[in-house]
């Protein structure tokens, strides 16, 4: 598949087909989809967990995008608040929290650790904030257990 043929849809097909070598080549080649790296797209994909497991590292899963979410959201027909569409600096974790399966969120959190969870967009949105807005208790639970350890001064949130 040439770069001219490489669309988000083609990448999704490679994920579904478990085309390990082709996916690896795309990730290592630094390809971007509407300004977002392949691992961010994989984190949003229902079957993308194997990509995160095989190729995700703390470094490449913590790296924020330099693009706004507007073009990607329009292409994928995602329902996103106007303020968030114009923001920049989304990590693969943030996108997985907003649009991916709970298993993707779990894998990314395991790989990025507490530092990766604390990342903020340009407008200071965090993955935890996105988790609180998503109607998925499994995803929210990942943040309750992982964030509890970071509130050393008062521990008030662990009492709620």
C-alpha cells in the first residue's frame, strides 16, 4: 500500500486484518492521520488493542498531537464539543478515553503510568476530565483507582 492510498479507513482495515508488519511500518514511518499518529487512531479503534500492546511505549503513547481535533472529528463523524474541537495537544490516552474501548484505555494507562495520565491539552483538559464526561463506568474506574494515589495532601477524594 503506497502513502497515497493510506487513509484512516485503510489503516483501520490493516488493524482489523492484524497486518502486523504493515502496521509496524506505518508507525515507524511517522505517518499522521489528520494530524494524529497511528497509535492514537488504534486507541480509538474497537480492535486496536493489539496495536497498542505490540507497538505502544511510554514515549509514543504520551506524545501529544500538534493538531486540533476538528478535522479528525469531522472525518470520523465524532460528536465533540466546539471548545474541544479547537483544542490541541491530545494524547492517545485522551482520544481512547473519549472514543475508544475500555481495553485501550487500560493498556495505555498501564504503559504511560501516572505521568501520562497527568498530561493536559493546550486548554488544560485531562484524560480524567474526559473520562468523567464519558458515560462508561469501566473507563471512569481506571481513573478513580489510578488517581487516588496522587492526592497525598488530604486524601479527600478517596473518602467519596
